[in-house]
C-alpha cells in the first residue's frame, strides 16, 4: 500500500514558484513540482531542445512521447515520487522505471509550455483588439 504524505501545493525552488502536481498512479505515489511559469532561460532551453529533436527526427526511431519527456525533464523542478532514485533522474527516458512517470511529466508540463508560447486574445492588449465577437476597428 502506498504511503500517504502531504505536500505543499506550492513552494519556492531555486527562487521560482513551483506548483505540486499529484501523481494519479497508485504504484507511484507522491507527485512532482513544476514551475508556475517558465523563465526566459527555461523557455530557451526547451525551444532549442525541441528544435534539435525536430531536425534529428529522421534519425531517431523513438516514440515522440519519449522525446517530449527529454525535452521537458528539466521543467520538473522536484520529484517527490516514492520509489524513484537519483539513478532514474538522468533526463533520459530509458532510465525512468515506468512510462507512467514519463506521461506524468509530459502531461503536467503541457499547460506550462502552451502558456509560454501563447498570448491570450484580449481587447485590452491593443486599441484594435477584439474578443472575436465583433470586427476590430480599422486604424489609419
């Protein structure tokens, strides 16, 4: 039976606010801490790794799920998963003991990556912006 522990919902890790994402897997109790928001340095590292994987894709027969994990591994600021050791936490997908943990890291970071790349549509951001309900005002 998995032990029950309580983890803070958020804490500061390396000067950055990190939020706790609970593991839904009974065999891997605990969770991970990911940044509340990406820093520019984190985004740049993710971007460069992603671009490198895209150019090497023809020579790589791994599943995209494994590549995504390696692109996002550093975004997990802290692993609080029962049974994980430092030997598992190399950043290489094949060193992880379970696909469940790879899926947890990938899924937990989707919103973080989307948020870093996407500016929400908001009329307040420009004089001509709209919420899509009406046509923007024409400027001269």
